[in-house]
C-alpha cells in the first residue's frame, strides 16, 4: 500500500509540473484581433440554424449543430458548421451544391434561429469552479467574479485563458492588471467557449 501511495503522489506531482511547463504568452503579446474580437457570430455546437435555398423549398431545412460540429443537409454529406459565420457557411453550402452538380447557381442564406447559450468555464484556485453565462463584452474580471473570486491559495500572477481554435498557447494575466482601467489585460474580451484557469 505505501508503494501505491507513493506512485499516486508521484503522478500528481508530475501533473502539476506539466501544467506549469505548458507554453503561454502574456496578454501584452496577444494580437489585437484576439484581445477585442470583432462582434461576429461564429456558429457553435448546439446552435439551431435555418438554412434557406432560394427557389428550392425541398432543400431548405432547419438543423441543430451536433457536438461533432456538423449538420445534416438534404442530398449532401454532413457539413462542417462550427467555426464558420452564417455567411461563410452559406457560401460553403453553395459551393457544395455546385460541386455535386445539384444546382447550377444556388443562393443560400443561413440564419441563427436558436443560438446556444454563451458561457465560459472557470476552474482552479477560485471559490466556485464551473461554467458560467457570458454577457456580451464581458472581460476576465467579470468571469472571475462569477466564480466567487480567487481562493486564498491562488497565485495572482498565474491566471490563464485558453481559447480553443485560436492557435495561441495559454494567455497569461496578472490580477492587479485586471483592476487597472485602460490596459491590455482589462481590455481583453472573452468569447463563448473560453476556459479560464487560476493556478
């Protein structure tokens, strides 16, 4: 049994060491487009889409984006929806219809009929880890407040944001910078799906 305890402790310490050695960038080095992303809606899993193919009522449909990021569309294979704006998805559907020679000059519109709830996930050294609703234009300070603030064990210079699909490593923040107005940390805007880690 003592050997088993030592093994578990060793694995836990290795996990902590790996977490601290993951690459990161300070928020001051993040491109402007990620600090204050344009207010363009990007389709995500759970969205319900109304897809209209002009003059082709039989092909027009209503589809919920599945967890794998795809939608089912009449007469074609599943289509990747997540990561696209509604306009980008509409252009993609048009191209697919042309490529498969189903229509010569398709015109498609995509509308968000029922958007998924916007949320961020906060975990680590906070009072209440979990998933929290995200208000439009919210910053990191609001998300930390939703989680009840930092715990007594939190390091106030080891706050990270992970933005899936951004191509960036973890973005690092200092808590004091979030409290000062008009600086890059305070101006950083969260988007739905962001993950916040406090070490």
